[in-house]
C-alpha cells in the first residue's frame, strides 16, 4: 500500500471509513487543517471560532465517513 501522503483525499476517506485506519485520518488533517482553519477564520473573523468550526468539520467528516465509503470499495 502506498504511503498516506501519496493517496487521494477520496482514498484516505475510504480507508478511514472502511477500516478506521487512524493514519488516513491524520493524513487528511495534516493536508487540510491549515486551509480549513484559515477559511473559517476569515468567514467568522475570529481565530478561536474558526478553529472550533474547522475542528467540527473534521469531527463530522470522521463520524460520517462510513456513509461516503459505502458502495465505493
């Protein structure tokens, strides 16, 4: 299996959804955390609220990823 850094976002989400491999979720966080926080900070105009919103987005992704992986293996 290639390293997580070589996988697409879709492959990482599928890996997390199907086998709950923590490395896949960590790779998604590493890849997108800065942009997610930056966008939320600009929209909300509050760095703490932006970080909270970005975290909530990733929590929802992690919790709902199984639906994404269904039928796509």
